C-alpha cells in the first residue's frame, strides 16, 4: 500500500544520506566482537532512521497508536545510547520492564490484573528476542518486512485502519533499510532498531488480539522461526550453565552463516520459512477456531522440529 512505499522511500533516502555524509559512523560504529559474523567496522545507526520513519504515521494518527509509538521512541533513544556507549545489562532490562509495563497498562488497563504480568513478560521477551536475532545481514530487517507486513494485511482485511497503517509503515521502513542491510551490509540497525521492533511486534500483536483482528496465537506463528531460535538457544545456554547475557554465536542462524551458507543464503532460507509461517497464520485466522488452533500448534511443532534438525546439521545441540 501507499504508506509502506512512502516510508520505504523515506527510510532508504535518509540512510543513503547518513552513509554519504559520514554521520552513520559518527553516531554509532559496530566493531567486531565474539558475537560478530562480520570482520570490518560497520555503522550501526540504521535503526534510528528505521524507527523514526516507521513511527511517523503513528504520531500522525494520534491517540492510542501515538502513545504506543511514544513508548517505542523512548526505547529507541535508550537503545541508541547503548549502541554508542554501552549500558549495564540490568539497566537495559529495567528500562525494558518499565516500558513493557506501561504498554501493558495502556493496552489492557488494570483489569483483569492477571493478564498484566503475562503481557509484560511477552513484551520484554519479544524486545530481547528480536535483538538476539539481529546478528546477520538482512535477518532482522527481512523479519520486520514479512512479520509486520502480515500484521498489516490481516488488519487491512478487517478495515482496522490505525493498526493497518502503523504496521504497513513499519514494514515499509524496514524494506527501505534492508536495501542497505542485505549482504554485504553497509549499515546495521543496532539495538536502536531491533529492540523497538521487538517491542512493537509484541505490543501490536496484543492490540490486534484484543481488537479481534487475529487469534491469540497469530503473532507467535508469524514470528515463530525467530522466536523458536531465540527461545531454544537461551534454554540450551541456561542448561549448560552459560552466562546468557554475554555475546555468543550459538543461534541457529549464526551457525548456518559460519557453517558455510553465508549471510545471503541464510537470509533467504529464513525469509522462506518466515513467509510460510506468515501464510499459515493468515490462512489459519480465517478457518474455524479448533481447526485454526490445531494448525497453529502443528506449525509451531514443525518449526521446533526444523530447528532441532538444522541445529544438528550445523553443529548444534
């Protein structure tokens, strides 16, 4: 739709200017570490453009979407500081919890009380899981295009204009960023991009569920390839007694890149699985409740099986 195309063009042009002017590196620079899959220094300021452009329609819409956008904007600025100077893990987590709590109260109010802690956990986990999956060229950007594009399509089918416009803008802005992030990446999104995207994936997913736009499982199925990778990798590291807050190369997509597929083929495989996941979610949302729940469960089980199979193929556990 038009809003996605406009946001994509704005995002692409702004990132091009950042790179040409030298500001991209001056704002934040990614230097290789033990988690990195790249060798040279790469600017990691693309997320600032991605999120700022993506949230323009939300602020234009005003009201509820503007308030959710404002929380994502705060997260973007805090994460940008982390990109540039580094913040303690606990400080970042406390910010994530505070913003997730504000979002949960904004979405659900204060009743029923029991849903608030569940919503907070989901938003915090999505915020961090998205960040975990931003470690290979084109990975997180492509995830945003497909995931938020699916949100926009489903919301559009039910004429939910604010949700449709907001999600389409995020997908479009991510596509504009992806022009410069696909392998070989000229710019990274950094935490300033990945953390707000994860926050918005969960928050908008909850909003859509509460509004009856999709079933409760819809967001999980749409983003299942990445949620499964992030979750199972974390559980495996906990089981091994590792310090899970430290950088690592244990995610499946990282092992695929290092194992010989490289950035481009790994991204294309991920896009394919993500596209099928989105298709399953969209089809499942239009069939009877029990059948849709069964389809969702079967697909999530398939994703876990694929993770285990590919994990063994690329040296995982």
